[in-house]
């Protein structure tokens, strides 16, 4: 297991007992009760200190199974959703340690850190510069050599790092952007919320012939996927 980064927020949280194994275990147990049974995912959740990704004022709530504000109108995803997305991503991948993943919507970097525990190579793109930089700071102490952060509009994918075995999105568009399908390897999969008012978490697998086979899993609520950068 990795050690917590020695950041100021982390030290404060440790003093408050927030980083204790018991508090983290309770969060992981809650996620398991909600149906995430993949032990690799539960171990990854246990390994990443979520309090290091939220403002100090919210650190006392970091291990609740809930989304929390991270500024700029965005949120850190609910742990259950991060876990469920990771579980669906892993499902189709025989050797996750040699798989390359694109995450669209880095936000504070929490899900990227969880994905980096599970997959060989993770690229995460964020369209808001302030959050991209915040994520870089949040992640510094974790020293995840297999995680790369990119600033830009992820609805165009990340051409220079393609092709990907998996693309996961943390923001919902009306459709799956064509660039993602193009940048996905045959046999690879996309896990993404799709829809406007009503969103569904969709798993789309790319066949050897290039066609997508979609499956809707559950109703979800993500922030919108927006074009351009800010
Ligand atoms: N993965 C984060 C969730 C962040 S919320 C976590 O671990 O909690 C989703 C993020 O997607 C927001 O930061 C938002 O700015 C970003 N986003 C929305 N549209 C985007 C786009 N087209 N490209 C890149 N990021 C985008």
C-alpha cells in the first residue's frame, strides 16, 4: 500500500483521525454493499487517500459515499460511482497492467489516482486549467509514474496517446463522441454517462469490425461534458 502524501491538508486530516484505516474501510464497505464486488477495485479505493483531493474544510466528509464540491461548479465523484466505473472498465480487460486508459474529466484527480492503481497506463484530460493544475498538486505526493495529466477538450480524445484499451468519462454528453470510438482499440470499451436530464451509465464495446455494441447499466448523475477549454 502507498503512504499518504505529506501535504498540509493531509496532516490536518490525519490529526482529525480522518485518514484512519477504519474510516476508509467503512467507505469501502459501503461501496461493497452497493454492489461493487471486484476486490481489485475495493483495494484501489482503500489505497487512495480521498481527503487529499478535497478542500480542508470538507476533509471531514471525504470518506462519506457522496459527491463533494471542488470549485468551478464541478464535483469530486461519489466513491461508489468511481468504483463502479472502474469495475465496468476492468470487466472486459484481460491484462489491466498492460492496458492504456483515457479518463475524460480529471477534476481533482481522485478517480485518475484510483484508475492508476488498476491499469498499466492512465492518461487523464481536463478542460478547466485551474482544475488541471489543482489535480497536479493533489497527485504530486502519490507519485504515480503511470499517470499522465493533459489539459484540453477531452471530447476530442487525446490523439497523441491513442489508441486506448479503455475510455472512461466523468462528464455526460448527449452522445458518445466519435473521436473516442476512433481512438479505441478493437475489443476495447468505453464506460461513460450519456444523456442530458436523464443520464445512463453506458458500457460500449468496440468489435473487431469497428462497430460499437452498447449496454445501459444504471441511472447516474454526472456534470455535463462541455466543448472547448476554460
Ligand atoms: N474524475 C473526477 C470527476 C470530476 S467532475 C473525480 O475524480 O472526482 C468532471 C470533470 O469533467 C469536471 O472537472 C469538468 O470540468 C470536466 N469536463 C467536462 N467536459 C470536459 C471535456 N470536454 N474535456 C475534459 N474535461 C471535461
